[in-house]
C-alpha cells in the first residue's frame, strides 16, 4: 500500500531529525497544524474511550475513502494524532483495517518514545477509526 502524500512528508520530516528533542518539537509543530474541531464536534459521542488525554474523532467518507479529523486537550497527543491522520486520511475501509500502527510509528522513529499508555491510546483511536469505517 502506497503512502498518502502527507504521510510521505511526515516520514521525510521525521527522518531528518537527529534526536528525540527534534522529533518532539516536530510533533508539537504537526499538532499545531491540526484544524480545530468546533464545540459541537467536541462532544461525548465523538470522545474516544481508552485514551488518558481527551481525544475527539470525527469521520466522513468521500468517494469510498475516509477522512478523519481529531483533536486533543494535550499538545503532544495532538502531534501524534496529526501524524496518524497523515497516514490514514484517504484510505479505503479495507486499507484502514490492515494498517500496522506500531510499524508506522516505528518508521517515524517515535515508537520507542511512546509510553504504554500513549501506545494504548493511539491503538484506541485507530480501533475507533476502524469501527467507524465498518459502519
């Protein structure tokens, strides 16, 4: 499966980082680029369970491909969401079901820096995406 253009950009950007501090700054910058969800979208129905931080997720399907928007109350989590969205937006439901989340964060050089609770939270976000794609 080929990478969406934004995912390729993320991969190149993170590959250029020499250390965790640079990756963390880049994550914060990616998070700052996330479009804000409005108050109506930040509701209980869109809250992802299984995350320590609050994460809201909305989805829509366009021409058989999924587009997600997400928001968090934590800056670093927003960055992680941004690079996750870069990887998943534009995928079909089948492609979304096959996504290897640990491999993606490993490719970005972020996997070893994710705490177990953050990894579990990101897995919960992906599982919610997959549920939404199944209908």
